[in-house]
């Protein structure tokens, strides 16, 4: 079956104002709204569109994380995912562990493509997609803004520092999504009801033969230094005056 | 154990990207580090010469192969991994080049990656921003593992040229996959300074209202020799091309002067400019969050103010 595997991550919602715990042991997540990482939503949307155009037959959504992640998997199923796989794991999941878990799922599911967000907006690591591609020894096309499928291949346009780069990759491949790839659909109430009946398989890292190995010690979290608040100028003339004085224009 | 740092050079085949000089500065923060820059290219001579001039570089390695004509991570990663053995650290810039490449290297080396290094505390301890810069995390690499990292370029000045390190050819024995092929790159040709390294940046947001209106910024930018940037909203709306986006998911920049015009200042945008020396905000909304970080704030209609600014600057 032509299958797309989409990796998603549960993160603090992008609208939440992040606060560091006073003891520096982390950021405050208690009672905070959690969502699917926005880039992963774009990944799922892209998979659904490929399926709707006949390019794939099944979209499987997977995540690695604690029990609460099932909320986000249900949301992903409500968006249109066919089934979900939850790899249960507590504590810090480093990108290399997530990539190894996804690789195990890849070996089982044999997808034609894996799509994940280019980065998660919590740790901003931007690692899991390329790490999976490396471990799988398959191509990667990161920061995608356009994905076109042809027989056994994909042509992917990437948002790079210089502009737009186009790569051709043999399938299967890993694609990571940038912001402008698509606009994810809204979930409708009937779809939420339907999603409750869709299959959601739960595994553990151990069952996949993996350990939640943590290689980086998180020493401390701190709030960032604040910029000094500046002054208001009354018009363009005063602004140019001030900038000239500092030698900036 | 003395630190030996391998830095993967970013280049376009003829010119070394300034991000590499910033990686060297970061590496020089590791006490006593011996620094090697590796240039993977079809013809590495020109780029290697530039890399050899960077102060603090002990040696430049060149890996020449026709497949290196384009920087494809799938082919470069195995070559770097083949060279990485004697090194304690492997660094690349936190540009789209490095973000694409370095995790592939880290995974092949079976080691963790530290993304966006903003400060070096010790050979194994580094600081990096998370949550769009709303928290700073100090991480420690344990157990003597190789440190693979991307360097947040906005946090470091480029090391100056002026040295002349020896250049050596390296031959690598690695199987290179052919499953990824370069097709094309479309980059707008521009005489303006590069956004990533410009000392002055004029940046526009949604309030510009159209791609046509956005052009008034180019005119102002040219007057002061600035690069042009844009908020995500302006890029999403099609007023400016993607490579101009500044912010968490675009470019992180640190110019001397940043002029934000019609940008409200979402947290995701602010994270891209917080290292700017001086921030100017022009916005008609007096409550816009951009004013919280601006050194100089001016409330008013940008369509009046921008032409005025241009005139006043020209009159100096």
C-alpha cells in the first residue's frame, strides 16, 4: 500500500507566553494549552492532500511522548489521518531517540514518504527529519514549500537562505515542511466524533527495542536578557537626528 | 584532552559564506582548541584560500569531488563523517545549509546535536535559545561524546581575515548515495547587501498592504545601504520573497541598525532581531509589541513617514 507516515509532536501552543520556572529546571507547562507543533500540522495537511489527489492510499500519524500525546493524535485523526501510532515515552525525548523510534515504524510500515515539521517550536532543534533520513539512508528534502510527486520520485522546492532550491529525490524519502507549503484545514465537529473510532495503536520504546537515552544534560533554563525599553520620538526629523548622532545613517 | 574542532565551510563554489567566520569565532571560545575548516567542493581552491585567511584557523582541508558541486547533505554528510574520527567537535553554521546538514552528520556519528549555539561555557557546555528565544538553555554533553553543533551566527562576530593556515587535500573513503539530485536554485539577483550579514536592515510587515507598496522600503534601504527584510505576515501575503523573512523560522540577524516598518512585533519576529544593536519601530498602532523592544519608536502613518525619512537622510 502507498503509505505516508507523518510524525507529530505535542508542544506548548504557539500563543502561550513562555515562562521559565523560578528554580531554572524547565519552563512552566502545567495548565498550559498544548497543541500539535504547527509545522507538523502542515506535514499532516500535505500528506492528506497527496492522498486526496490519489498519490497515496493511507496516512499514518505517529508521535513519541507521554500518554497525553494521544490528544494530539486524536486531533490528527480528526484532520483526516487514517490511523495513529503512539510510542509511549516519558521524560526528555531527544531528536535522535525520536528519529530512531520513527525508523522502527518506517521498517514496519514501509512508507513511500515520511513528512515531519522542519522544527518543533518548543526546543527549536530542527533535527529529527534529517536524523531519520540519515539512519534510514534515504534522501531528505528539508524546508519544503512545494512537493510534486512523479513515478518513484518527488520534486521538492525548498526555502533556503539564497531563495528557492529545487531537488529531485528518489522515494522513499523524508520531507520536512516550511510555513508556506500549505494552510492546514480546520477540524470539524463530526470529524472529531469519527476520529474516536479510528485505530490508535500504543507501543513503548522498549517494545521497539529502544532506550530513552539522554545524551545532553539540561543544566539550567533561564529567561532571556530583556532589552532596555527605548524612547518615543515625535516625528521623522527627530528620528533622523537621533540616528545621525549615533552615526547610524 | 585538547579540543579539536572541525568546521564545515559553507560556500557557493567560489565564495566562502561569512557564516563560516562566525563558526570559527565560536570555536575559538573553546580554550586551546585546534581549528580545522573543511571545504567540500568540486574545485575547492578559491574557497580554501579564503578559509585559510581566517584568524584562528590552524588548517584547511579540501575534499574535491565533482558531486560536491552542489551542497547536498546526503552526499556531504558521509564525507564529513569519514573525516570526523580525530575531532572532538564538528560545527556548522545555523543557516539553512547547516540546519539541513549537521543533524545528518550527528545521526551517522550516533551523537546528539546542539542546535543554535549562542555561547560557549566550556568544551562540553553550551548555551542555546529555545521557545523562540523565550528561554535560554544551558546544555552539557556527557560521557566524552563528540559534540556536533550548529552555531547561531547572530551571536558571534566573524573572525577577521589576515592569517594563512596551511591547506591540505584530504581524500575520503565513503560511499556516496545518488538518490538526491540538485535541479535548480532561484535566487533574486540584487545589488543590496545580504540580509544575513548586513549592518543595516530595513524591514516591512503586513501594514505595507501590497507588493507594490513594499517597494518604498527598497528605496529607503538603498539610501542608507541597507538590506531589506520582512515579517512572516508580509512574506505569507506575497509582498516579499521567502528569503527576506526574519524571525524564529526565517533568518536570525544582528545588524547595527534594524528599522521595522509596519511590523507589529510578534514574539516569533522579535526572536530574529533581538541581537540588533539599535532597533527603530515605525507603526501606527501605539500598542504594538515592537515598541517594547525598540530603542526609538515613532507612531504614525508609514506611508507619510518613510518618504520623509528618505528626504531627511538624503539632505544630511
